[in-house]
């Protein structure tokens, strides 16, 4: 009987070892893509039910490409990167591309996802302020999305951050509301401009009274 040894020093199955190796390779591909700036935003229109022909704004979803130009599925790296330097670099690239899009397209609003962990990341803040300085209308057309789970990591810092940037005209959206365990006393203090309800609560909403 044989067994493999995991990176943590314990015994593991060959399947787990293969998954670990795959994850390691995926993260290396992501780091290589960041270095080469092989990333892009996919723009998803957000529409009002009464005006489906006229997007209220677009959500810019970051896509990371491998060396052959294929999209690396976010589910394969997003959780691992969230708590690392890689996650901060991805947030920087997303806001950089988003701000450039707002500069080039003066008639649109755009939302960009970010992690609360990037609030204290100097390069992210510098990228944001540099982008805002290029056009006085950009701030009022920018929406920053923070997931519920991310906001709960450091609620006081998030609240202060939002107040500071809302004064500049930036809007904030709470993403995936209902997926975590938001304490309502924090939720009340956040002053989000919009709330995006987790899909599990609104699926089949036209036919399900409870939803």
C-alpha cells in the first residue's frame, strides 16, 4: 500500500495531490497573466425591468487569460487569491481598466468589484485617485461593489472608506446580500447605495411568491 505526502506534511491521496498540483499551476498562470497584464473586463448590462433596452449601468467582470488567450475560470483561483497579494493585484487591474473605460465612454456608468482587503492597499488607492483626476465626471459614474462576506471582515474600515469616497460622488453596492451573515447593526451603518440580493433568494421570482 502506497500513499503520497501533501505539502502540509501529512498523508494524502493521489487525487488530492493532483488537485493541489493543479491549483498550484492555476495560480502560477494567474500570476503570469497579471505580470503580462493579460486581463480584460467583460461588461454585463444591468437593466431596469421597465426599460430593458436601456442599461442603467454595466458591471465590469474581470477575466484573466492564459498564455493562449483563453479565460481562466474565476472559480479556480478567486478564493485562493482573495487573501493574497495576487488578489490585491487583480483588484488594481480591474479598477485601472474600469476607470479607463469610464474615461473613454463618458455616457455610461460602471460597477467594479473589489475586496475590502484592498482598502488599505496603497497601489489600489493610488490607481483610483489617479483615474478620478482625469475627468471630473468619473466619480459619479463609478460604482464599487463589495461582497457581504468581504465587508464583514473589517466593517468599521469599510464604513469609513465608503464615507470618504461617497463624498467624492462614488456609489457603493453590497454584493451577494443574503449569502453570508450580515449583522443588521453593521448593515445599517454601511449606507450602501444599492444592495444586490443573492440569486438563491430571487430565483424564479416571477412564479414564487415567497421569493
